[in-house]
C-alpha cells in the first residue's frame, strides 16, 4: 500500500537537503540512468528543453513554459527549489502535482530504487534531487505532455536532469555561486553549465562575460552544436534608454494575497517572427529583459521544429507568466506596508535587486528582512544591498545551512547599516512591518528559504495565482 503524501515528503527530506552534507558520490549520471532504465525511461517519452545558468534559469523556464501553454501545448515544468511546498517543483499546464499523485509516484520510484540497491544495480540510494527528478519524469510521461521545460538543479554536466536529449539547450547568465561544487572561477562554473550542450544539439544563449563566452563557444564547437543568440530580443538597456517599467494600477487589499503579483510590469515592443508584438512581463528589472529574450528565442526555435507557436501566443504567454518570489510586490493594506519578495541569494542577484529597488522605490524608506545560507557570499551581498536600507532585520530560515542572524550582522559590519537580529522569520517580519510604518517598503530577501517561510507565514500564495 502506498505511503501517505506526508510520509512520502518526510522520506524525501530524510535523504537530506539538496546541498547539506552532500556525499561526494551524489553526482553520477550513470546511476541516474540505471534508475530510469528500470522505470522504462520515462524521460524519453516527451521532448524537453533544458535550461542551465547561475541566475535567471527559473525565470526563463517559467516564461517559456507560459508561452508553450499559450500555444496550446500540454507543458510540463520542472524547477527547483520550491518556496512553500515541494509540489511546486512539478507542474503540468501550471497545475502543481497533486498530493495523491506525488505519493503514488514517490512509491513507484522508491520501490524501484530499493530493488536496485538490493540487487546490486545501484551502490546506494538515489539522492533527494535524483528521486524528485525521476518523479517528475514519470509524472510527465504518464500525463502524456507535449513538451517539458526542465530547469537544471545545479551546474549542468552532472545534474540529474542532464540525462535527457534536449531539443533545445539554454544557458542563462553565469556568475559565482556553489563554488564548493562547481569551481572557483567563472570559467570553471561555465564548463559545468556548458555540459548541457549535446552533440549536434541546439543552444540558445546570450553574450556575457568573456570567460563564460569563451567556454560556452568552445563547447558548442567541440560538440558541433548550433548556437543561437537571443540578442535580437533584448531591448536597449543603456543608461540613457527609456524605462520599460510601468505600474498598471493602484494596488488594493484584494491584491495582497498575491492573486495579482504586483501591478508593476515591464512593457516594450519587439519584432518576433516577422510580427510586431508588445512584450508585457510581470518579471521586473533589467536583468529580466535578458531572461525573457532567451525564452522568446527558444520559442522561435521550437516553432521551426514544428511546434505550433505564433507571435500572438508568445505575446500572450509572456503576459500570463507567473513566477513568485522574483521581485513579487504585495500591496500595502490595512496596517501592513508594501512588501517585496525576492529570492536574490548571490552577489549577481543582489546587484539585480538593488538596481530594481533603486529604479522603482527611489527615495522611499526600505527595511530589509535578510537571511542567507552559510555557504553563500554573505558579506558581498550585504555590502551591495544594505546601503539602501534604513534598517535591516537579520534572521534565519529553518534550514541546516542557514547562517545565524549574528553571523549575518558580523558579515555586514562594514556596511554601517543599522542591523538588529531576530531568531526566526515570523518575529523578523513583525519588527520590519513595525519599522516600515505606512510609507515604508519591507523587502524580504537573501535566500529562497527565507522568502518561502515569509510567504507561508503571511499567507501569500506561492503558485502566483
């Protein structure tokens, strides 16, 4: 008899958080292939787009999946990590996998894994991410999707998702992150990301740092892959360029649960597939212009492969994109101030957040609720963000990798910011809301886990609807 949903989730977490105390033997695609072979290779039963990068891969995946849905395609979307519930990671046509289906598929994969370990087919039990990836593949296969959009978990070359033969590989912006696993330089990290470029494959990307460009270019040449640039779909972003950010309406208390992500959108015109369209995305910030461009370029390549994608469906899909926790704005209502949730968790993400805050909330009082994982570049992130703050409430998520509030405060000593510590996210939110008053902005950031806890406490829906 299958275990309950609660038991299935508990068993998953018993395998360990994705990057906490990770055994060196985790990353091995041969073992992932053994598991999938025993499951009759569900990943071969649908075409896939595989997306890697340091920042922006989730936003690109969400935008592309929305375009594909708007084109009438039954679309699977696999992303990580989650904000509130594990089900968020596996979606079909934007509907999360149900609790019942998750429990049933977990049972299928768990029994297969146990049998393989007992029979010597696998030397050890699959990891949390390997299990979850297998569950997603099985869900997509049994649901007979038309196409899957897969976000790489970490790196690319040895990531569990990289067992697919993608119809398109996409590489978003690369910066320093997860150095313990991927390397200490941009070139080393780019080499791992470029592992998703397959022999005779198709790559969609954008120019970025010379080090990353060099590695990605050489990998594409070595594997005889065709490289497509998304540059034609990036609007001008020079300092003198017009601002594309517009507030659609005055937010009301009805918006406070996240039903309407923000009322703030980036709006601009582009020519796509020979037709002028209006790009209207809820993903805010100049960095998101690059992610939307990658999604558009990928959609155009898929249309050339026979998928029924049109300029109108691209326009509609971008408009309908939902990707919570990425500069997600919740209206001031009652006695609560306006709030921003952003999962910036590395220096590049912090710079993007700082730029967007400066352009939208210039002159406004900003209170940060900040918590980060201990293995992140905390000092650098705080030196980027905290100069914007009138006050910072340092806190921590319920995660074994979390830095303590005191560690955050010490790392930020050179910023000169006014920092107080709170032992949990709930107390931090209360202090921040009080400090912000009616006219301030509370920004929750530093870690997807801190943002997720805050959303759960405040009842903000993580499905973006």
